[in-house]
C-alpha cells in the first residue's frame, strides 16, 4: 500500500507550481531571482519536514527567510 500523505518535498513542489503564473508574469531578471528564492526553500526541505507545520507554506517561507538572513550577514561581513 502506498503513502496516503504526500511528502513535504512533493508538497513544496506543488506550492512552487501554484506560483507559476506569478513567475511567468515577472520580468526575466525577476524570474531568475524568483527561481533562486524557491531553490532556497528546497535547501531546507528536511528541516521543514521535521517541523511538520500545519501549513507547508510556512516552512517554505521560513527557509527562504533563513537563507536571506544568512546572505545579509555575509554581505555585512558578520560571518
């Protein structure tokens, strides 16, 4: 018997797919930034799975924010 609950990774891909119209409407340079952003959400899929948020978008947003915070600190020379 198969899984009855989709994995977080599959759910995340569904969320990203649901944003495709938004992505398509962006200018090219913004689409590239958007793609980098969603890849940051993919980087922390394991942590989001472990946290088991009731709303999986919460895990995606936290993952993106975490990577942005790390980038800000790197650019400020705090790392």
